[in-house]
């Protein structure tokens, strides 16, 4: 379990920070944009929602792992 927690922490550390996110947003907004159809917007929204569900599941798993780790530390 410790290896899994270390892997989760490692992946979390590699996520972009707020400054990097703002820079990415600014770069995306600076590019000329094509017109997006309603169907494309719906498809992107569905994809984003699916990704958010995946992230929520991983956060729940991480929370459970952290809860188990803290409970184990309390038993020592």
C-alpha cells in the first residue's frame, strides 16, 4: 500500500500549478479559434464530465488510502 501511496503522491506532484494553468489558458486564448458546433461542444462536455468522474474516483481512493494509513499510524 505504501508504494501505491507514493505513486499517487508522485503523480500529484507532477500536476501543473496555478501559474502553469494560467499560462496554458493564456496561450490557448491567444490562438485564433475556429467555430465550434453545438455537437462538438456536447462531445467535449461529455468527455470532460467523464474525466471529472475518473478524477473523483481516484480522489475517493486516495482518501481511503490516507484514512487507512492514518488509522494504521494510530495503532502503533
